[in-house]
C-alpha cells in the first residue's frame, strides 16, 4: 500500500553499527573513502530533519525510542556506489540490525514486479496495451459495463489506472489459512465483508467466508480515466505472469529481476523459508508490541511479498535508472525504461512514482506492511537512498532520515522546506 506518514515510526536502543563494503558502480564511478562515509553517516544520524528547515535537527536514537521502532537499515547511494549500515535491533532482546537483515519491502514489491512484466513485453511474450483477459488463462477478470467501455491493459495495471479495486492487502496472521492466488482474486463473500463488528477466529472465518480476507478484485470504473492506487491490480499482474510463463512467481522474479540486478539477499517466497528466519527482522506495532505470531504472510506476492534488504533495493533502483539513462541494457532496454519511467496519472510510471525534470529526475516508492515500513528514492545521476524499518511508525522516521541524507548530500530535491 502507499506510504501513510501517520502510520509510520520506530523504537529501540541503537545497536552496533554493521558495515558493508562499498560496491563499485558498473559505470566505473570510484567509491568514496569508508572514513568519509562514516563521518557523513554520523552527521546524518545526529541530524534527522523535520519537514521545515527551521526545526532543530534530531537524533536517530531518540526518534527510534519515541516512535517505537526497534530497527532501521539504511543504504545510501552516491555516484552509483552503495554503502549500508544497520541501527537498533532486528528483534527486541535479539541480534542487531545489519545490512544483511531482511525486511518485508511491502509495496516496493510493485516496481520490482513491473520490471519483470516489462522484460516479458520486451521479449514479445506480453502485450503492454492489449486486453489482459486475452492472456489470462487460469482466472479471468470479470467483465462488466466498465470493461465494455475500455479494456484493462498491462500498462494500466502497472500505473494504477485500470479501474481495479482493493487498494491494499492486510496479509494473513501466522497460523491462519493462506488463500490461493485465485481465492485472493475472487475475494471474500459480500456477506462476510458486511458482518459489522464480527471478529471470528481464523478457523471460523475460513469456514464461513473462505480463505480470503479482502474483497474480490474487479473493475469499478472505466479503465484509463483516473488514477486509483490498486494492489488488486498488481495481483492480476501476478496471475498474468504465471499464466504467460508457466513459472512459479518467486522463481520467475528471481531469474528475471533479482539475480540480474544482484539482489542476493531477496526472495518472493511467502512464508519465508525457515533457513532465512534468523536473518529476518521481527515486525512491531505502533505501541512497540510485536505483531502476534510474527510477520504476516502475503500471498499477494506482486503487490507486497518481497523480503529484501536496502542494499538489494538500491541495486535494483540503480539498475533501473542506468537503463533509463542508457548506461545498462542488461535487463531493460533504454526504450523500455523510458516507457516505464514516463509519469502518467498521479505521477506514476509503470511501477514507481517519477518526479522532477532532467537532469534531476528521480524515481521513488514506499511500502507499508503490518509492522514494516520502507522508502526508496533514486535520482537519475545515481544518488539516492533506501530505508527499511520494522515498526508501524517507521514512515515518519524514514522521512526524517531521508531529509537528513538529502541535506548531507545536497540533493536537488527532498531537503526540508525553507518555511
């Protein structure tokens, strides 16, 4: 779902700082000295910024405690070089956050999914502007008077203009029945969704309503006429990619996007395999209490299912902007990247938000799952940052950190306002 600043924050004592060696950019930009980065990071963590420049700087440790966010992982990109640090703890009473700690990326899964879809378009396996029902096989988008007027296309699904319902997914608690992708698309019955105040157990809900906990994914206004953020639309994309390739979604994304972009600590497997569990952060509510039973499970993989690190997301974003600027066509051609990053309704391209004008254009996206909040931004020159947190109030903190980074690196956009 879209980042909601009012929902976001962090808790805990700053843990040990873990170091990741700078990674040399593909375009040959020399990495800055490690000592220089450490000095910059110290200024950032002691100089978090509110929205207005007149407000005094804040300390990361203080804000984490105030916002009940136990852990933060930060990757800063400068001149195409990625450096990352972890702060706080992955689990209260447990290990510290390191650059290798896994977080749920939530809706940052969407631009990653979009690259996979566009790679298939580039390979002539998908039509960007054709009726998606012609390619869907195991499930079809219900037709109605709105789809009679205009068709749902992959382009419209990717930029949230397809008229599709279900803005976000809450996920499924650990131990609850997990619906199939088809069950999610078909949704819970109207009767169950209208049971005001009824809070059955997971077992009773499954018996009464089926396994899905969200409404059916349908078209509720004419496609192409307005922007309306839709996680349901990306779930249709998930089914589309599976139907066209015959490959399970996590494996497809690993082959088409994760490996080519060097995302070595990332997976769309839900639930996360047990051997990954020691590396995963625990999710925390705004009160500072852990999400009961552990992180929610999201079968809606394309919309919210990615487990990853800020370093991996930074390499993904760098790969996208390098294709955009014609420096790397290993995954997407420049022509495809230009289509992806042409802003449409709501400033959305085909996946990320796109802001600014050349030479200071940037892409960005945020993600909110239960107990996890993340923010990603990347300028076309290879400067940017990715911040991931394991607290429901992490968004407010992430924005303060991002403004501190923007100030330290003198970004052309994203610094505190003068008034």
